[in-house]
C-alpha cells in the first residue's frame, strides 16, 4: 500500500500558501480552521465550532477585535506515530485560527462560550444599540 501525502498541519499550509491566501478563502473553505455553523436564534446569534480532540481550555482561545470574533488554538493528536508507518494522514493537527464577522446587532459584552463533547458553542445575545468592546480573551466553560 502506498503512502498518501498531505500537509501535516495548518501552519505548514499557511507557510506554503501564505496568510493572505487563507484570509481570502476562509469564508468558503472550512478546512482553514474549525468547521463552523452559525445561525440566528430568536434572541441570540449561535456559533458552533467543531474542535475534536480538545481536552483543555489552554488549547483554545476566543477574542474580539471590534466585530471580529477570533477562534484560535491548537489541535493535538493524542497519540504518537512514526511518520514512516503512517499510511493515511488526513486529520489536521497543529495551530488553527478562524475569524468570524459578528453582526452589529449583537451584544459583545454578553458573549457566552461552552465546550462540550468536541463542540464549542458561542452564544451572543442581540441588542438594539451598537457596542465595540475589544476583549483579549473570552471565558470558555469546559464540560466533561
């Protein structure tokens, strides 16, 4: 059986293709970062990000700059394997980043984030007045 070659990490892909390439295609190419669902509920915006394998709050960070929500972190493989014995290498590993534009009718001060069973849930209530609070870090509640 022949080995299937792939890029080992998103960091390597960014190095090869450049940061500008990934910024331009991040809205249409979910492999740039975690796969995302974003939907509008009755009273809040809900974002669900797939982050399989995360076990610690130190592996993921949420931050705001204006109305841009950044999801950054690192996916680690919980096992060690010899590269010469690897036949298929499809699981992404290494650092990731995804930046989402948040609608201005959202209350940035009241963001809630929960992590459960490989999914990051971010809930942002709607408001009628605009806010522009930057936040270096948003608390993520991990549930085991």
